[in-house]
C-alpha cells in the first residue's frame, strides 16, 4: 500500500524521485501497443524539459518512474520559453478573443509559482490530461483516468537508488505479466543496454553499477536473492 507521505512529497531541484501511479478503478491504462507508444511520446513532450529519466516501467494499469528534477536554472529557462512561445503566438491577438482553454493555459503559465514542485507538478498534470483525453476518446470512456495526487518518493541513498532500479525493471515479473522481466518491451531495461541515442539517462544510470556488466549482474543477483527470500521491496 502507498504511504500517505508519498502523496505530499515536494519536488526539489537536482533530487531523485520514484514516481508511480495507477488508474482510478484499477482498470486498463494501456489496451494496445499504440497506447504504450503514445504514453511515452506524451511523456517526452511534457516532462523531458523538466526532468531526467533514469528508469521506467509501464504495465497494464500503472507505471513506475525513476527521475531526477532538473536544476532551478533549467526549470526557469523552460518556463520562460513557454511564456515566450505563448506570447509570440498571440502577438496579433487580443487575449480576450482567445478560446477559454488557451486563455486559461496562458494565465496558469503567467501566474505559476517558480518553484521546482510547482513547475514539475504542472507538467505532470498536463501530461496526465493529454493522455487521458486521447485514451478516453479511443476507448469510448468518460471520467478521470489517473489517481490523484500521483505518488512520489525521495530517493535518498545510493543503495536505495540501485534497489529501486531493479524494483522498477522487475515489476512485470512481480505482477506475473512477464516470466522474465528482462524481456518486457515497455520498461527501460533493454533500452539502457542499447547503443542508440536516447533521452533516457543510460550512461549516467550505468555508472551507478560500474559498467554494463555490473548493471546486468546486479539485476541477476537481486532476482536470485529475492527469489530465495521470497520478499519484495513494496506493494504498488
């Protein structure tokens, strides 16, 4: 079960967090491969400018992320660029003539408190709304899709960081979705080992384990340890 504190943890610059959430009714969050792909595309569009992603896993009705909040300087630069883009788009328009949703977005950006928590939380809200609207339309569904507030946990030690990486990657096996979690298509495990360029912080993550061999060995050893002890890090 989620601890209450996980609903109210505040984001701070340059800190690592475990972020996770599920659907309100525990029903499907992803119904086909296109949903998974669209989720990652929307995630990149709304959240890559404000967070660095180190690991992730997407499952049927929930997801897990390991991220680092960008510096205050980077967050402020992003917010300023958003405001400039909005102003440029509306240079030849009276704001009062805009559609209500455009005006609301502009006002939110203008009034947004310039703290890491406010900026990052605002982007998550936009991301959730974007995915939910498209998913609901496709599935002929109405109403809220994600639980709110979403859960986040400060990662405050090297040991916790490494264990969390394994926990996130091994979720498909934990939930009996994939016998070998390393074969699950919708986690970062395989992508971290690929050579192709990605916004995923692959090199930085590998450094936490020494090298690729250390990364692979840690997952293999942890899988065996947990199988022997029949324990798991936490429930979702």
